C-alpha cells in the first residue's frame, strides 16, 4: 500500500517507486495507492498529517489498485525527471496525467523551480523575497510558516529543505537577503532575515538574478550553471525556454 500526497515532493517519490516496479517487472500480488489533494472540512489541505485516525480509515476504504498504465506513467515521469532537458517532462504535464491526476500539477510546480525568465529567481525564491518585502524583517521559522500556509501554491518543502534554499541565497555573490547582526548567532530558525538592496531590486523586477549571480544548481536532471545555456521558466507561455545567452 502506497500512501502519497499531491505535492511535488511526494509525487516525485511516487514516480521513482513506480519506475522501480516497472523496470524490474516484479511487484507484490497486491499493489494499491491512496493519493489525495483535498479532504472534506479542511480548507487548505497540505498533507496527510492533518487528518484524524477516522479520516485515514475512510481513505483506506477508497484505495485503488496500481494498474499497468499507472506503472508506465511513473516510469516515463522518472526518466523525464532525470533528463538534462525539461522537454519530455513538459510533454507529460500537457497530458494532464489522467492516470495519476496529481502528477501533472506537481511536475509543473517542479519546473517552476527553474529560474524565471523575468527575474532569474525560482518560485520559492520569489515567494521568499515577497514575504520579506511585506514584513521588512522576520525570523526564518516565521518566514517558513507563512510560505507554507499562505503563499506556496503547492506546499512541498520541509524546514531543512527550505533552510538550504535560504543558505544558497545568503551565500551568493549578490545575496538578495541577509541576517541581521543581532540574530547572527541564533539557531537558524530564529535568525532574522531582511532584504538587501539587491533583493529589493529583484522584487521590483529591476534586475535578473541569473545574470548577476554565480549559480550552480540542479532541478532534477537539469544542471543550471552561470555562463552556460540555461533552461528558464516562462510563466506567460507556461513552459520552459532555453536561453543560450544572458538576458538583456
């Protein structure tokens, strides 16, 4: 029995598990799935941890078999996730993945972690700077709570994962945020963050962070490195675009 949520973290793991079973053609006699993106009475569903034991028993009665077409989709998704180009992944997104309805939305959210074409920031980075603009200065744990509960369209980050995102921005050659001097020695959740001048310009979309930062990171199998052709997310076109040179 596989229990999964609708966010990109869970859906990417689900794709890996289904790929494993498809590749080895060896799986249990009964292989079933519970995967939901909402539950009656919960206004903003984030995950299974919000549910009572009675709600989990209800879900158990609604489990469904993992069919061959679901296995095959998981296999295709994992190969596309591992690829150096997002093109195959976007093709899968465009099918709306009826075999696993939560998959397409999760994959689109995954692709939104590419640098955006208008400011060079991932969606997580953009939302972080927008929160800091509103609050001026805020502790990292409060920042994380607002991101997950109010801003993030498809919550998936854990706090440790989020601290990694923040630390990468803090360590940039042009950091868009900074830790206040008074809180520098606090545990990271209590460190107070605020925008730098670079961050303020990025929020106003007066700069493109990909142009000025020395970046080297990955989104799945897509390697993003400054000075190289880079896949960027175009929100207006709703698709990734390959940029062969720096934006003007």
